[in-house]
């Protein structure tokens, strides 16, 4: 009986010992696997510059397991890096040795891959006048170009599309993009859109609705470019002319050198319209633009790799990202009032003689003193006088003065002269054409028009009220802040990741950006050279968001 009890005890001890041996073995295997997993993940990072085996070996050395690392295999290329590794170890048994098992072998294998998937990015960059201060634009250019390099050099061809939206008072679209949109056609001097408040409640465009083209005009300058040869468009317009490619949206591009060249060409000037910039940023990520992008691809303006972009929001094929940067806050966005957008103005222009005429209406007050109060009345600014027609469209009477000798000296020279006045009819040179409002504002600033064509004969305040304040208006900062919030909320609701950067921005601008960002960690408040750190961090975040393991 005692012998049987001893046998049972030994069996129980052996069984329990086997459990202890297996428990110790599992602990060692878990440590081996955990070390290998962490090492392989670190080695597979696209940010990792060291050889994969060196990285993994370092992890095993710190875990005091250097002798256990097996094979390491690396497969890497543009935009991806795959690492697989094995490890093995043995453990001497304490109890299983009694049963003839002196050791247990353990092995581990791990694989990790970092791969940049499809990414659609809209870089929405402030180029308003204040960006010219304190080297802000210079610092932005360095940061933006590094950002472009970081993503393009670590992404497989065809996976990454970058659009750049430079914004100030307005956002200029290239003519080929504008041609794909349903926009009014008052002129073709420049390509901006006056979005309505409702437009900010969706990320894309409703192609059944007509967008209002921004008139080409300047609310600031007192400039007339019409007398020049060739004539010149107004200075400081709210929307830069179509000839200025440095202000135009770059639509779904992947050529790093071309993108960086564009960034270098950017210049500072104008007000700040964060809402308009953000709206265009979302438009270029919205699937409603697929037909337009397809046509641009056919025209050779967009790479053929992007034929199905922008992808639908729920397709899961790409990460959609907006990087919104400003150094300021929403200010005024100017627009021409409806009555002065299209049709004929009351300004006539004689191109040959470079003279204006202003049609006033019926000459009820007989301003030209000819006794006729039923004729049309025109003001001629160059003579500060009134006539019944535009200069170049008829004749006018002019008093000519000549001198005739009344008496002569003996030597034949004239002693006295007599002045002779004669009223003659003069044929006006050239011809006058009535200017459309679109043509008037494109070459003659509003301030010049009121100052030279109306103030000389009108009451100053009446002239200002009718032909300055009455001609244009503005969307103010409060409304623009509301619009910014609306479009940012729509973007986030559609799954667009929104990063925002306040670059030496005032508190009001910072508040708008913080609210717009996807989270607090997606907002960056930076000064000076710190903007490069912000763009670098965003580039790393974008890559991490597309990891597959």
C-alpha cells in the first residue's frame, strides 16, 4: 500500500512537473515571439534607414536573445517594405527529463509590411498678402516642397495624387477645369467662382446648378489700363487673370518636380478666404468630379493613373486628406452686384482717341445749351462738357480764331491785327463703342470710374453711393467663418482626414482651424521654421494611416 502511494505521488509529481516545464517553455516562446514581432515591425518601417537585420538584431541583443535570431528576408521598393524573420530557442527541462525528454525546442516567425496605399491629397495653402511678411511664404515653400518629396518618394507610382489650392481673396481655376464646370460666361479674363452659402453644405458640386463666375475687377486700386497699348487689366483684382498660372489650382498631379516648381512660383497678395480654399479642396476629393477629371485626363492635363479618381467616399481604395494652412483669418470677399455684372454699361470708349463718354440719359436740363431737351445727353470727361452723342459718333461745333492784318507799314509789315472768330463743324476722329460691364470693370477700376466719370459733375457722396458702394459688396468674416465650419463639417462627415496649420495666425484664425481639424491632434500651431515640422509630422501621419500589417 505504501509502495502504491509512492508510485501515485511520483506520477503526480511528474505530471505536475511536465506542466511546469511547458509553462516555462510557453513563457520563453512568448518572449521570443513578442521580441521578434516588435523587431520586425520596426525593421519594416519606411522611416527606418538601418538594414532590417541590424534593427532586428538590436532588439534581440537588448532582450539577451542574440543567439536565437534566424533568417531575415527583406522585400522593398518604392512605397513599400516587407520583412519576414524567424527565431528559435531551446529550453532544458527540469521534470520532463525524468521521462527522457531533456529539452524543448521553440520557434517563432513574424512578418510585417508597411505600404503606402492610395492617397488623394488637397494642399490648401494661404497666399494672401500677409504671407509676404516675416519670411512666411519662404518658410512655407520649403515645408511644402519637403512634404511633396516625402510622400512621392515613398509611394508607388499611381497611388498618390496631390492637388494644390492656393487661396487669397479668391481661388483661381485653370481654364481647362473651368470648362468642365457649369459656370456663367460674363467674361473670360479670369476663372473664379462666387460660391453661395448652400454650396458649403456639400463637399462636391451640383452640376445641375449654375455657378456664378467672379467678375474681373478691383475694389482697391485707382487704375485705368485701357489707354495703354496694349491695354492692361486692372491691378490688384479679386481674381487673378487667367494668364497667371502661379495662382491656379494644380489638379490631381504626381510629378514632384512640377509640383515643387509650382510651389516656388507662388506669391503673396490679397485678402484671406479660408472658406473658398477649403471648398475647392473638398471638390477635388469628391467623386462628383470623376467625369471632369476623366476629360482632363483625355486632354493630357491629368495623369492617366487617376482615371477613376476621385474615388467614392465609401470605396476604401484611397485615403482622402486635406492639409489646410493659413497665417490669418477670414476677411472680406468682394463681388459685383447683379445689376452691374452683365449687359451694356453707360460708358463709351473711343479706342483711337482714347477718350471716354458717359451716357447720362435724356437731356431734360438742356445741359449742352442747344435748346433741345429731348435728345440724349453724354458727358465728355476729357473736355468736361456735355454733348448729345458719344465722342467719335458725330460732329461738334468749335470756335476757331484767326488773325487778319488791319493796317500795314510802309515796308509791308502788318501794323495791326484783327481777331476773327469762326464757328466750324468738326468731324470727331475715331468711333465710340459702348462697353459691357464685364469689359468696363476688367480694365477700369471702380474707383477710377467714379472719380473721373461721375464725381466731376455729380455730388461727391451721391457719386460714391451710386457708382462705388452701389456697384460691389462683400461677404464678411462672420459669414465666411460659418461657411468654413459648414464645409469642414461636411468633409469630416464624408471621412476626409483634415489637418490644419495655424502659421503665426491670430486667435480668431486659430479657433476656425481648430474647429475644422479632424481632432485636436490634427491641428498644428506653429511659428517660423516650425512649419516644416508640422508638414513633416502630417506626412508621417498620412503614411501611418495607410499601413497594412
